[in-house]
């Protein structure tokens, strides 16, 4: 049985943010997104609580910096990358509230757009 790989789509702002990530970070995140597109979940991806089911965050530490890629698996037939950012927070692993608010806003707009 062949599994169907889903396309990976990007919110334009998220792609712009992602393109300034270091190449090594981009490569690891794209690998994790490919695993998601094939129906799996990479070790560096975890479910984001409080944003509905199907919202995941790729969390990657790289040379002392922290990078995040937030994607959704339950919109249309694609994996949607809704937000990417370099985490500068000193408050441990918790995602800053303004980043979560941005994800919520982009999710809402994306769902309206694809309705």
C-alpha cells in the first residue's frame, strides 16, 4: 500500500521568517515537515496544547539558539506551516504568549480563506 504524501503549504509571512533561519535549521525542519506530510511525526515535533487538535510545533535547539516551526495537519489536504520564529525568550521552554496569539490569528485567517 502506498501512502499519499500531502503537500506542504506556507503562510507567506511564515515562509519569509523561515528563509532567514540558518541552513542547518532549515534542513532539519524541512525533514520533520516531510515526515508529517507522509503521515508521521518527527521526534523534534510536539503537539501544541490549547490550539485545537492537529497543531504541532517543531522545536529545535541549534548553536545556542532556539527555533520553532508551527504547522497544522487538519486544514484542507495539506500540511500548513502557519508560523516560524527564533525564540529569544529566557523563560525556559514555554512558547511566549505573543507567538501563540500570532498562531491563533493566522489559523483563524487561514481557515476563513480556505472555507
